[in-house]
C-alpha cells in the first residue's frame, strides 16, 4: 500500500499530549505564574523541605533536600505528592564555602548554576547566577540590608531575647542582571519555627531564567536559613 502523499496545504499536525509544544519541556510548568510567590521552609523536619506557592495558591515547586550526602543534592518536584519531578540541584564539591550548585531538569537540560561570591558574602550575602554555558554571571543576588544579619548575630544568641530577632530583623535579597536591572526581590517574613519568604517580580524574565533564579533563591535560603 502506497504511503499518502504530503499535502502542503493541510493544517499542521497537532502535537501529541506527550510531546512538548516547544523544545523547552520545563517552560509549561512556569506559565501563568501570579506574583508574589511565597516560600515556606519547614525547619523542624528530618529532611529540609520547602514549598513555593503563587498568589493564587497554586503549588509551583516542592523542594526536598536529600540527607546523608557528602555533596548536597536537592530534588525539585511540582508539589508535595512528589509524583512529578522537575529538576535536581547538585553541589560540585563536599560542603565548601565556594561550592557551585548546578541545576538540571529531568530531561537532561541544563538550567543554570549559582554559588557564593567568595569572601564578599561574609558581611553582605552575594551570590552569582549563571545561565547554561556562560562563564560570566548573568545575574547577581545581593543582600540589601546586611544590618539585619549583624543584629541577628549580635542578639540572636541571647536566651529568650534572641527570639525577638525572628520578628524584628529580616534580610532582603535582590536579583539583578549585569546592567543592574532588578528581576526578582525576596524578603523574609515574620514567622516562628518556620521560614517564610516572599518573592516579588521587578521585571520580565524567560521561563528558564525564572527557574534558574528561583532555584538560586532556594539554595540561598537553605544556606542562609540560620540567619535572620
């Protein structure tokens, strides 16, 4: 039986449900985000967990840190059911001040990477964020109010009085492009026995850039969670 001839005037074939409409399979999971986003970090758990929820109450990401690993490994799912995994975060070395954390989706695509900016982060937290294949940072995440860290360190260890730092001193972080344009801002909210953070959008970013920045903020909160 002869195969049917190609008809150039026929409408394009609709993609199958299992096929992505574009080459980026990650993007559909970040469509129609409604800002501000809320990070909720569960402190009193055996394995650190975090949920990312948008302003409509939609679950955007669920984060679980694997324990008993020499190199940090964090798994990213769509929600707390963990039925759909989206990405992994892996450190390039064993617990080190200057470790680089690489992000990759479950389809094998690189999302980006982040890492502390050396000793600059001692006073003011400073992280660099790289898009895939770039040797120079595409974004910087800086702490906007390092005084909050100073005050937390000064009185945070005083019994009872130190609990006040949970409600009084909260760091803010801003992610900017190389030209200084702000993209996302995160600040910590008052909370007891858990970490709560709010992320506001300052300018547009592609879905993969957005995921890169969200994963960078997730690692930042995990690494800086003992502060403020």
